[in-house]
C-alpha cells in the first residue's frame, strides 16, 4: 500500500517565495504547520492508502487525462482562510485563471468515477495550501498579517505535466516521491 495523491507541482518565482517566507516569519509565534517550499503543489485528487493493483488504473486515468489536456498557464493569487474567522484551519493562496484548472479537476474526477473511485462531491475551490493552523494565540495580529498579504501574487507559470506522488508521513513532515509524471499534450 502506498499513500498517493495526484497533483500539479508548482515552482513559485523568487518574489512570491520572498513574500511567503516573510508571511511565515511574521507568524512564527503561532502554531502553524507550513508547507515546505519543495513540497508546494496543487492537489488534483487525494487517494490515500492505495493498493498496488489500483496504481495501474490511476496511471491509465492520468495518462488519458494528460492526453486530453493542453498545457496551460496559471499564477498564484491572493491569500485566504478555510474555517471561520474565529477558528481558521488553513491558509491558502488562490489560482488564476481558474477555468483551466477547474476543467482539469472536473474531468479528472469524472474519469476516476468511471473507474470505481469514490470521488468527493465538494465544490471545487482551486487553491494551494500554504499552512495548516493548529492554534492562534494573537487573533488580531494574525488577521492583520493575513490582510497585509491578501494581494500576494506570483508570476504566471506554464503547467506542462501532472504528477502522481506518494507520501510518507514522518515526524518532521511529509516526504513526497514522484511515482510517475504525465506530460500534458492534447491530441488534435
């Protein structure tokens, strides 16, 4: 069994990373588990613990999806929170433009469901998780800091592939390994 997820690996530009590290530094006194720079990605589908025999199906589905999808451009834009103002759980950044990514995610979920995978019916909110909040000690400072970084944006990035990752949870954080990459290459 392997703990698997499909994702788009993101390589933010230097200026975006500078702002990200500044945000982390300002909130260093809070209990937040930040995503390491090397692990920044947009999750397309989390599979969790997966039997080896199902990996071939996932590979086939991802190859089909990649063949149907043209490379596209996106950028990271804005800062938001999941959870309530009183109990935020996740700090995330949005994706622009959303339509290519939403179309990719919908198609992926559609193909997976035809292969017997249980698919979440939640609304698709394309985002990139930056940090998971454990506790906030100074809510006012926290909210002021989030507001200060609300306009954070990256340079546009061309997306050429989707990746199947495995994840091993360790006390220092998750370790991701590429199981297989699939180049986007819409067939005419």
